């Protein structure tokens, strides 16, 4: 999965002042707690999930992704730490937290948004606020299931104010 993210990143950072950037998954990073001299960016997109127990699949338009990033100006090496918030199956009695499966298109959209933030925060470029939209290329229906969303439980889902109540799409 990380190779898809790094491939997309390589295409979109080829003109970043000669600096090299790399993405790594780090499930220990926490919202609003980036390391010193690091920046944070949170974005959401559509992704699909598959229950590892019952094999049920579902789509969600509210999959949150947390990025922490830092440019080491001496080595000209940028590092991006990435955390995907998971969801659990609503039909299993003892569900597991499942990883999101992002399409190539939505991975590209998320990386494009991230690179824009990198350009603004690490290079001081003024790029405005417009962002490319996610692609809803799977199936989903009904409200967002807050009770089964890790981001909602942690208070990170921007649309949910109460993790015990479902928020509408």
C-alpha cells in the first residue's frame, strides 16, 4: 500500500526545489501533536473497507488521514508520516479495526492536497485554498456510522460532534 503513496508523491514532488520526500506509515502519530519543527495536515477522502471476519465490504466518504511532515533543510530530505483512521464492521459482534483501501485516484487527490500544504508551509509559497475533490468510485449508502469510526471515537472526524450519535453524510 505504501508504494502507491510513494509513487504518487514522487510524481507530485519532482519540482520541489530539488528536495527529496518520502512517506512512511506511522500509526503512533496523534492529531495536534506533531514533533518539534514538524507540520500537520488532516484530510478526508472516500475509501472502501472489507471486514476481516465476515468479508462484508462498505464504502465511506469520511475516511480521515493524518499527515505529519518535516523538511530537513541540511540534508534536503523531507519526511511524511501518515496515519489512516480505521473503521469496524457494523454487523459483526466483535469487529476488528479495518484498514481503508484508497483508489489510485483518491490517493493522488490526497497526495496533491498534501503537497500543496508542503509547498505552503515548508517553502512559503502562496497557493490559495482551492482543493481537488475526492472521487466516489465505490458504493456507499446511508449515514456515516460514527460508532464504528476510529476518527469519530477520537474526536477527529470534522463532521461528528458526538461520537455516540451517527452523523449524516
